C-alpha cells in the first residue's frame, strides 16, 4: 500500500539554535574558536536544508506545496531579522567579532533562499519581501551601478527627465530604504545592468532613442513613462512638415514596437497593461487622427487602423484566472501539456481564452497567479474535479 510521506519543516533546529544557543548574552564571552565551531554547525545545517530542497527539485516525493515553500521563505527572513537585531542590541556589548559572526550566519541563510529561488522557481514567492541582508547588499550594488552610469546621465544627448524617471525607483530604494519584493529587486537589478549598455554606444548614436528601446524591452510600463514617450513621439512628429511623411513615421514606429522582443519574465508593474499594448494604442490613435485631419489617403496601414479585423473568437471559461492558473500548473506537472516554454503557454492562453470576469486576460496576471496561487483556488479546483469525476461515470 502506498503511504504518502508528510513534508517535514526543515528549520526547527536552526530556529532553536539561533534563539537559544547563539543569543548575544550566551556567546558574549566566546572565543574565536567557539565562533568558528558555531559557523561550522550553521554551514552543515545550510547544506542539509539545501540538500532537502534539491531532492524536491529533482522530483523526490513528496512534492512540496506552495505554502510549504513560502513558510520556509518567511521563517528564514524572520531568522535573519533576529540575527540582524542581535548586531544592534544595546543590553549586551556587541564586539566586532560578534557582529561579523552574526552577519556570516545571515549570509548562509540567504544562500538557502537563493538556492530555493534558483531550483524551485515555480514554488518561490517572488512577491515576498526580500530579507534585510539581501536588501542591504542590493543597495550597495545598485549604488555602485548608478555611479558607473554617471557618464550616461551627463551625456549631452540624453533626455535628462527621461533618465531621471528611469532610475527614480532605484534611487528611492537606495536613499529612502523601505522594503521591496524579490520581483521588484530583480527588475531594478536587470534595469541597472541593461543601462550599462549605453556607456559603450558609438559616438554618433542617439542615446535617448536607445534608452527608449531598453525600456520597451524591459516592459517599463510606468504610467509616467507612457506619457513621456507619447509626448516625445508627438514632438518628433510635429517636426515633420509633410502629413504623408508623418504617417510614414508613425507606421514605422508601430511596426518597430510590434516586432520588438520583450523579456517575458519582467514587468515594472504587473497590475498595469504591458507597455507595448499601451504605446501601440496611443500611437494608433494619433495615426487615426492624422488620417481624418484632411481627405483620406492611400497608406500602408490605413486598413489596419480604419478597418480592424473582426475580433478573433475566444474560448470562454467559467472559472477565474487563479483557478485557470492552478489548472495549468496541474496539467504541466502532470505531463499533459508538453510545451517546455511557460512563456509560450501563457501567451497562447492569453490570446485564446477569456473568463467570466475578464474579456481580456493579462499575461502578467496569469503568470503572477501561476507563481503564487491563492488558497481559494484549491477549493474551487477540488469542487470542479469532483464534479468531473461524477460526469465521467455518465460519459
């Protein structure tokens, strides 16, 4: 008889050790050798926990649940907060050696989180708040990155307002502190990395245009950026005296944006429509306005704007997006859907399905619900599967 083995919480030993064995009042008189022994114990525990999650990553049963992984994320973050709190304790004199020791343990715990993020990405909660030690390191790295980007900020051809808007979120994170999620931090790090490409542009390159391309590729769907881009393009169009040439330029912009490859894993604000959709909508409105300004013209994109193709019929679903996301997860894990690219799967679903609550599915929403399925979806799935099981007897 098959017996389902329970999932075992992995942090009990470490939690007791952090709170009882290495509290400042306990180790205040410890020697350097004592601290080395504690470090060795923590390292062994780190390897043991990572080994457990490595087994889960290669499919060793039982399969972990989202809640199980999320619980470990939260617990590790809490332990890091406790350890960082020890370094600031006033009741006990914290020596430099003790402070270094506590930070070393924090970094080991952070390694566990990064291991889970790398090897169990489908379970990792990207909307969780990053740990204090991770945020501290990220601030230093991003601060150094902004220093490296100074030549871009001071470039005579750079749109200063655009650059300032682009790095504002990074500056706020560095200067004002506060918490960010793993998704937000990953976006800021990728943005800083991509901006460095502008340092090596040829002397005659249009640096502002190149920055626009980077923001398009990174799905920088900030509301202010959409307005800024629209004003920038309008100003560019107004410099063109001939109406036909204006339409040509708008047509070129439409085709360029439609053909641009966007990183499917990144979006500045998943609650807003993708940047490409917002920009294309605005540009096509401008194009349509120019078409009706005077007499009609024979132009390449007129049919696309004036007579859009009939809406493609879509399959209507009676379930919500979270339930749909959980269904997808089950079909992928169960080997029913064989496509290797989740981006491809999500795009097909978004293009061909609607739900009772949404006529237009959002890629970002579906992806977010897939990575972090709400608990209510599990009960809905169970009800649907029970109903299907009953129907199966009648088929």
